C-alpha cells in the first residue's frame, strides 16, 4: 500500500507541476514507439527510392538509468527552469538514498547511492529524458537522430561518399558527451545496419572499437532488417506466440471458452499486433497466412478443450467474437491515419500527407509517386484505403466513434 501511495503521489506531482516545462523538452504527448518507427521508415523508403544508401548506428548506454549522476541531473533541471519547491522536491526524491545487501538473514552496511534515477517509479523515466534532452544538440544537422528514452539511433543517407564522414564526426561528439555526462557507451551492444543494395558498408568506431555490422537490429520492439522485408520479425513473433500458447494452455486448466478468449486477447494477440502499421506493408501472402495460422491454431485448441463441436475457422471467430488478424491490421492502419490527421499524435499531418481539399471529401488524400519499395511506406499505402471510406466517416470527431463506425462496417 505504501508503494502504491508513493506512485500515486509521484503521478499527481508530475501531472500538476510538469506542464510548464514540457515545451522545453524533447518529449511530446502523442509520441509512441510506433509513430517514431513510422517516421524513421518514411525516411528510409524516401531515400531508398532516390537510390541512396543509408547507414544506421544503434547506440546503447550501459545501465543507463542506474548511471545518471544525480548532481548533473539536478543542474540540468535547473537549466530548463525547474526551481523552487518543485526542484527541492525532486532533489530530496533523488538524494539521501542508500542500499544494503541481504544474504540469508545477514545484512551489509548501508551504502550511499550517488547515481541513478529510481527504476519502477513514475518520475524516473521522465527524469532520464530530461538528462539526455541536450544530446541531440551536439549532432550535425545532416544527421538524423531518433531518441526514445534510452533507445538512440543515428542515421545518414548517402551515395557512398564523404557524407558518411559527418556521422563519423558525430560519433566522436557522442563519445565526448557521454564522458562529460557520466554515461558509459556499451561498445559491444552498439550496432550498424546498412540499407541500400549498393551500400559499401563503411566501418564505424566508438571509443576506438569497431561498431558491429549486422543484418538485423531490434528497434523499439521491432526487428529491422537490411532489406526492410521484416521476415525476421515475423519469424520471431510467430515463434514467441506459439511458445506462449503452449505455456498458457499448460498452466491454465480452465475449460471456459469466454475466459480462454480473454486470455488470448490479453496475453497472446498483442504480440502478433504490436506496431503492425510499421511492418504490415511488407507482408507477403505467405507471412500473412502464417500469422493467421497462429490464431487458427489457438481457436481450434480451445474449442477442443471446451468440448465444443468442431467448426470452420470463420465459425470459430464468430463464436469467439474475434476478427481475422488481416482485418485487424487494416483497421489499425486506419486508426493510426485518423489519429495523425486529427493531431492525436506528435506527427504533423501536413508533413506526411497531401490533402486534396475536395469539397465532397474534405480529408481526401492525394496519391504520391512511388516506386518499388516505396509501396510499403505506411504514408503511401494508407491513401487508397482511406479514400475509400464513406464521406461521413471523415468528419467524425473522436477516435472512439471512428472505431465503432469501422467495426460496424462490413469487412
């Protein structure tokens, strides 16, 4: 109960006192892992369409949250205008902490904690974001920087020319920043991935260590491969989901269909649907079938367990009140497009969409030119499904109402 009260107090404090400082930070409401990946993939597809190559460097800080020097963090809080009682509260929240080690019934002496933001707390992640908020300022304007908490990546588009030297320079600047801010770059966990069929794969170094070259990198929960096929990601989530189905059906002995469907929706299906807007454009028929097969398998197993009469897959979906995964991916695309166009995300809709300004359909989108891999870009492939929506859908004011209308619409 004490821990719960502490978290509630932190949350209330954050909501009440932080709004005035948000504008000074590189954090915005409406930003998510999916929207960041979408903007990055939009960059990739655009540059690859122009026959450019792209070098991406993934940065990993060793024990980032535990290593933040408290004195430096407090100074940065002051620099962004957090003073007075708010500053004093955070200072007392961070300082004066200690830890001890327990072995069986024996305890060590107490040791003071001089670094780190409390993990598992409400304020911890926000304090870490404030700590690294000045990091993008050290990089050149020609380098793309994407940050999400402690997930950081740099990338540059080039024609196998000296443009890549800017990235080399910025990696040196990153070394200096990490040294002066008390964070250690985990050299063995930093990765380089190279996009573009003619990419000559330049060597990069951090702290005089080679940055490992790889064909696949895990980025905010999605495996990005150098062909942008997402085959590795599909393989990964299918294997993970089958393992989870096996364990869940082994652990839970219940024979109630309603509860088994609830378990599926809560613990299994989310793995198959995380960030689908990012990778579903690259799905081929084979991978789409493999994904659907997971749901077919689970529904068949729970029908057998509950002693129900065998039915076709579509009949099982009707009884369980579940849609096909392919349909849900299409709906997820439309939900995301709606949120972007109605400023429910941090993305500027005018940057990613061209509005036709049709009197008949005020939110109708103009087609964009693309070739080859560009067809997989979310901001291109969503145009036709969006424009096919009935006129009355486009004036809906809330995402909840929009979802309800789409679900009622026949597949």
